[in-house]
């Protein structure tokens, strides 16, 4: 699934805010080795490099488009293309950090213990995932996908693997960590411009569906979604669109 860094970074402030708030709760003074899983164009990695300028920082992502953008950012980090599902750390890490990535990956009950095994003693595993998949921005994708000539092409397409409840993550992580801090934040983003939520979703949840279609059918599908999501999130007289967005955060320490 191709990513477009420019579309993704159109809302870079809102996306990076969650990374900054997650990092603020990681109580670690001077880690030697830090990995940013799902680093994207480097917006979250920049936060890590600023916090720990002496650390060996590696950004890992499966998207060559995102990594190309990251490599031109000037951030002091190494960049590696890899699929997190098959990635293995060559040695123990002081901090594994992941901002809005794990929701794309399946079977967290197996994935998270494997990632935990790469964390050094006294190290930290910090991640954040969206928990807004029941909101209209997502549910409307599936309604539109099932309601049109494009439906046969989208039957097996999914916009994410999913995210679990906070208690489920605690149960998975408890055998592997001494201290686990999990919390949720429901943001009320104030977006500007026409079709703001549509523009947000173009950079994330719409990608797999858009990439599965071609030419006129793709445009017709996007137009129908654009109409429906615009009605669900209308622009106010002030020019702002309110976009509720819930995220789950976790910082686990060994």
C-alpha cells in the first residue's frame, strides 16, 4: 500500500502531537539505542532525536516513499525499510517507540510479547494507537465500499488490523514488564478548510481502498465517501471542522 508523505503531513501537527505526548511519559534519561517502529516521514523520529541527541536512533518503516521523505529531513537517525511483522532487533534496545503504527498489524497478543523480548532490562516500550474505528470517518468507508459497483473489488480490503481495549493490552504486557502505564485521550481536533476529514482520511484509512481501485471507479468511490463524510463532519460557519479522535497510549518498563 503506497503512502504519500505530503498527504500524511498535511495534518502533521495533529499527528505529531500524540507522539510528543507519548514521549513525555517515557522516563528514561540517556538510552543508548532507540528504535522508532513505523517512523513514517520522520516526524516522530525527530521528537526522539531532540529528546536524546546522544542516542543511536533507528527509524524503521515498510514504506519506501515515507523513508525517502525521512532521509531528506536532516534528522540524526538511521533509516531501515522493514516489515514490523518479520523485523527482529539484532540486539536489545533501551527504547522501542511506535506512534500510530501497530493498528495496521494483526494479532497483538503475539506481536507485543515478541517486541517486548527485544527491550533491554530497565528499558521501555512505548506505543500509541488510534481507538476511533467506530467513528463515522471509518464506518462510512465500509458502508460506501459495500454500496456501489466497486464492491467486488473491495470485499477483502481493510483499513486497519485494529486496536484492543486498554485492559487487553495490560493483560498481554503484564508478564513481560514491571510497570505498565496505559491511558486514553479523546482529542477534539479543529481542522480548517473544506473537506477536512476527507483530507485526513486520504492520508490513512482510505489508502487501501483507493489503492485497490483504478481511474473512474476510484474517483467515483472517493467522491461518494467525500459526500457522506462531509455530511457527518460539517464545516462550521467559522470555517472549522470538529474532528473527535480517541487514542490509546502505553508506556511499559522492565
